[in-house]
């Protein structure tokens, strides 16, 4: 069964404690609940690793650049390649398409990586914002059929923001 993770931000530790006692009262197991306390001296204390989308950007840039380069190369140029061991001659737009795909694919990889590096991971940013605001985060792992009820419980307990994600 696919589970969901509800992540709720509480402005005060007392609200978070109230939510935790309500979760325990309705039978949510302790191992399905995680709490990021209100006072964290450093981000290193919680093992938060800042990441970026550089690899995804590089892959997307390579794909887009390669396709664009292949199309432009096939339309605008001509060339030929002789493969000695196979007695093979490849000529015309195919060679130009391959050259264009390689050239613009490499450029797209670099541009995509640079653009991707400027886009931080969403969840890391959300946790960082919660730490700076001085609140507490409560994460609850639950089955899809209990998601709505637990979301209402967290909201009634004072959660300011609730996010739903699929558990991996």
C-alpha cells in the first residue's frame, strides 16, 4: 500500500505538543511521527543537506540542445564521414545532424546545469524556512484513507501550513 506523508508547521511548541498528544490518542504509532523541534542551534543538527536541481537541469539541457542541434544541423549543413574498417561512407544531413546534436547537446548540458544549480530543492527550502521562523514541524506517515482525518486533526491543533506528499 502506498503511504502519504503529512508535514505540518506549528508556530509554537505547545501547539505541536497538542497535536502529538491527539495523534497518540487516536492510535497513530510513534514510529509514524517525526518532530523537528522549535529550537535547532544549527542546520547540521538535523542532517539537512542543501541540494539543487543541477543534474536534472543538465539532463534536460542536453536533451533539448541535442534535439535542436540535430534538427538545425540536418537542415543547414552537409558533410560526410568515412569509416575505414567497415568500408562505410555516411554523407549528407545525417552527419550534420550528428555534429549539431553533439555541439548543441554539450552546450545545453552546461546551460541546463547552471540554471538547475540556481533552483534549490523544494523540501530543503521548506524545512529551512520553518527553522528560521522558529516553529516546529510534525511529519505523520499515514495510509491514504486516513489522510483527510489526520489533516483535519493537525489543522484543528493549530497547524499553519500542511503539505501532503507521497511516501517513497
